[in-house]
C-alpha cells in the first residue's frame, strides 16, 4: 500500500471482514438500533401500561406512527437505505406474535403519509390529519390500549419560534435553503412546534376520552412541551425516543414491547413551559446579537439554584424511569489527594433486567463567587442487571474540576478557584439526588489556575446572580480590528468553491508527479526532510493555497484540505456529520444513519458512544474520507435552537465526555474527528453575524468548558470554529479564543478550521489561529495583507505546518 493511497486514488476497498463493506452493513445497523434503544427516556409509566403485555391489542394514533423523523435537517442529515417507522417496528413485533395491531388505523395513516411523501413533503413537516369518528370508535371496541406518536423535525439554518413577532424575524433571516422548511413549520405550528398543534391537541383529547390505557411516544430532537401529558392522568406512559436514525422505529418497538428496558436519562431539564427557560424571553430579541443574561445559570444550574425556579420543572435533568426498580445502597465517599471518590451498590429490586445510571453531583460552599447549587461531577451506567442482581459502581473526580471562575476579582481575578468551606455531594439518579452526607472541607481558598484576561464582554449590561437578582455590568464602546483588505460583502462570502487546478505536464503515474524540482512531502513522512524545511521551501501561492479548502473528489461534497500534488501532499476529503457519514443522494451510496446526538447522550453510555464513533469512522475511511465533521457539541441553551438535535446536553461535563468518547472511537481508525462549533453557536437565526454577548465566567464554566473537557479526554485532530461572533469578534478571527484559550491554555495541537463560508476575513482568521478557511480560501486577499505587512510569512507557515502535521497522521 502506498502512503495516503485512499486519498490519492480513492479506491473502493471494503474494510469489513471477508472483504465485505461495512458502510451501512447489517452489523452497523444493529449497533444503530441498539444505540437508539439505549438512549430512550421513560418519562412516565403510571399503571405500568408499558411494556405492552404479551398479546396486547394496540390502537395506534398520530401520523407519527408512519411519519418517523430519523434525525434533523441540514449538514447533519444522512442518506441511508431505508428508515424504519414505528409502524414498521410494531408490525415486525406483530409478526413475532408479540402483539396485535388495529390495521384499519395503520392503513389510514400509511396511505396518508405515503401520499404526502409522494408530494415531496419532508418527514415531520406534515399536518396531523383529522381522524374519521368510525375509526376511533372501531378501535375503542377492539382495545382499551392506545399509542399516540408525536414527531418533530427541525434543522440547520433555522430556529423554532413561538410567537408572531419572532416568526417574522426568523423568517427574514433564515438561510435560503432552510426557508422552505421554516415556512412549512410556521404554517403547521402557528404557536410554535414546541407545543402541540391544534389538530394534535384534538387527537390527544379524543384518544384520551376513548381509551383507558394511553401511551405516548415522542419522536423529537429534544425538549418539547411536556405539560400536556405530565398533567393529564389519562396519559399513563410516555417514552421519549427522540430521533433514532434509520432503525429508530424498530428500537421504539423493542422498548414498547419490553424487549429492551428503557435506561436513558434526560440530558436537559424539561420545564413546565417554554417561558420558564431563562433564555426564552430574549432568544429572538435580535438577529444581530444574543445576550447571555442568565450567565452560568443555564439548564439545571438555573432550575436548581434560582429561588422559585425549582417549581417550574416537569422532569429534572438526569431523570428517566425503567420497567424495573433499583436501589442504590452502601454509598461510601472518600477524599484523597484532591480526588473525591464514591462507591455504591446498585441492586435491581424489580422483576425485569435493566440498567441504571448513577449520577454524582457536587455542591460548593456559598462564598464570594456565583455558583450553581449543584453540578454534575461524575456518572456511571451499570451493565444489564438481572432481577436481584447488583453491581458495584465507582465514581470519582478531581475536586479542581468543579472550581469556579472569577472574572471580577472577588477572590482573584481571572482565576479558577475553590473557595474555602464545606463541599457536599449528592448521589442518585437525577439532579435531585439525595445528599450522601459525605463532605469535604477546604480550610483555605485554593487558586486552581490563573489565566489571562481573555474574551471579556463590552456590551453585556447585566447578568443573573444565584439569588435571582441582577448584577449590573459596565459597558464600553468596542471597535473591532478592521482588515487592511476591507471586508467582503456577505453575499460574496456565500458559497465560492475552490478552483480545480490543472497540472501542466501531468503524468499518469502519481509517483512521477514530483520530479524532484520541488520538495516532496513524502520525504517528510519518511523522516528524510523536516516539516520546517518543507514548508520553508513552499512558494507563497502554495503556502496560502494550503490554508484554504480544496476541490471535492470521489464522494465528497464538503471539500478537502491539503492538495499540493507536485509536492505529493494529498487532498484529504471531509464528510459531514454528526448523525452518520453524509453522502449526497445523487452519489448513490448509503451509509448508516445513527441516532441523533441528544439521543446518544441520553444513553449516558460512553462505551456505546465510542462504539458508534468507531463504526462511523470506519465508514468514513471505507469511503475514502479523512475527516468526519463530528461531533456537534454546542450547549443546549434553549429548546428553540433549531440544531439542538445535533448537540448533546445543557451540561458541559456530559457534553464534553460524550464528545470525547465519539472522538476516541472515530480516531481509532486513523481518521480525524472535528468537534464543532467552537463556540456559542446556540442559535441558528442570523448565525453568521450574530454576536454572542457573554461574560468570561459563563464562557469558561459552560460554553468553552464542554470543549475543554472533551480535550482533556481525547485528542481530536481538528476543531471547527463557529459562525457567530463572541463579544464582537468572529470566532474564526478570535485570537483570544483560538490561540489564548485553545492553544496556550489547553495545549490543543491539531488545526482549526472555519465553519463553511464564514464572514471572517481569511488573513485575520489565520492570524487568530484558524488555520484552514473552508470551503475555500482567498489567496489574493491574503497576499494583499502579506504585502501590506499585516500578516507575516511565519504566521502563514505556522498554520500550514499544523495542517500538514495532521496529514502526517494519515496512513
Ligand atoms: C455547518 C457545519 C457543517 C458544514 C459543512 C455548515 O453549514 O454549520 O456543521 O459541517 O456546514 O457542511
């Protein structure tokens, strides 16, 4: 095998056992189904309606039974061979003699959905049909057990809306390609798709008045309204199956029938109303900025800390029921060498095998710094425990990992601090876990780490305190650095493609392309030439070319990097993610569609996530991709963010650990992972120009923290910056972020790429520490800056070396 063979020649070499392709293989589809079932969260199970008893007769309602949404839209969508709906899954169970279905109802929905699909409707963006009375009456005569399926779709480039004013703003600034989905969603859900539509409400009430056992399945990308079922006694059971990928419907059926016992836990707080989330009232305030007024109090940090907010929670963070029950006992804590460690025994006290997630939360002493009442510090999922079986779990963390950041100087400005006092710990199965009684006392304040003063806000005028009052903040004028090249118009930045450059005197034989007149990168790979020497010999054109995206080859549609053929630098292709290797439908190659990120994280099973990463990475490699643009790991700040399905959680620790697991799995194949979008891409509306106005404390404790944790636990080859600005500076041009924090503090060694077609100026991005401009660089503009002395050759070389170092990782 010659070096970089896959990238040079794009061979179709299968990577499975016995020469079989792994892409979309049965083995991967099985893993996808398993993953989809492990993350489902049982929210309610009164009267034990679930699992359906053997031979139960089931009447299925809601077009969601046939209209299964496998994942969200945009770059995270996946072309797969088929998508199993819940109806498909249940019909398989019926064939196995597990239950009986009302086929009149199924046919009604099946015909309706087939008709809508044939008219080009997008799954999840289809109106709930009016159900003829006779169908309900017949079903009620057939059985007392009903299943309602509610599905939702959202995607990249647009957010959810919940009122008319917001709707207008969002529509006016949605990405062009996303506009049709947004318009359709607005038409179907005039009050916003967070809530049930009028037709859905009608359906629920009709079903509830005709059946005594009602179960609900939520096929959504994340948090939606839960008050309609929490407060409705007629609805006995609710299972959030989220968006489970191509095998999601089968996984849902496995759970409904009890072949798999739900063991997922919420990765977000499900509040009583959308307005209860502290960021809801200003989420759509402006398309130009987002002010993070709630500061560190996002998700459970808000609901568990701020007085009165506790009562607004329907289902707390970490919550999830099982068909069996568990007892957590013999809890013992100890503190040694700065590490807090707990052990506990988990006993299955019920009648069915099941898994439990033990969660450890830490509370810091009240001091001078603002703190959340609790923070997730460690977690562990048990194996499958038979009834009566128990497992000992061990959880530990370095106490420094729960320190607080002081951006004001209350104790020490720009430092991570553990304040003196008593630290207590809660261990259990959600954020409201009981106190363990074990405490650690620190006599003195401990300065864990001092940092530079970076990323400070200029226009954040207030932020929330833990007692619910506001801290007023000073603001000041801020003038961003203007590029010597001037700025391009936003339209000019949208969509330019890298040029395909013909090679004069091209040989058929790759080995002869480099005739020795210019240095060969292969020599660097073989240790015969240093990277410094190689880069020092590149012309300005070649050097700058390396810092921009390269033309697609093979199956790729999101471009590549490298590509200096004369120098034998291969062109490494990127594949989109995160729910699978995204290959456009016209390439006729189907890949495995995995459960959405929220669902994966809800499994709280890091081994499983690593397995998914490994399998996805292998599919990338088999199809000759070198970089998978995965995982998405922004924080779920508000349920309205249209792209939440691609991200893990409201909690940075859980997000960081899940992302690290995925990265580690992917990179076992010597394929690069690319965690994204660094950072604060928590809103899609106006995402390319929206300024995230946020305190340094909230950045460091929440929005950067997930990336920091991911980097402590994995070593991604690449990181993607986001589109938005942070405190007035595009993230891709943000030296504080990409050099100050990411490289100097966290010691990141890979390269940083922009997100695709940012509004940042290419040479300012390079100067900031963003090495690659995707999808296309601007050689002429960078050269102007070079001539004007606003960027140096050394800066270009540094970026080029980082990209080339990653290319040296490939086989
Ligand atoms: C998205 C990224 C994606 C990239 C390439 C962007 O619009 O934000 O997540 O990887 O496109 O398709």
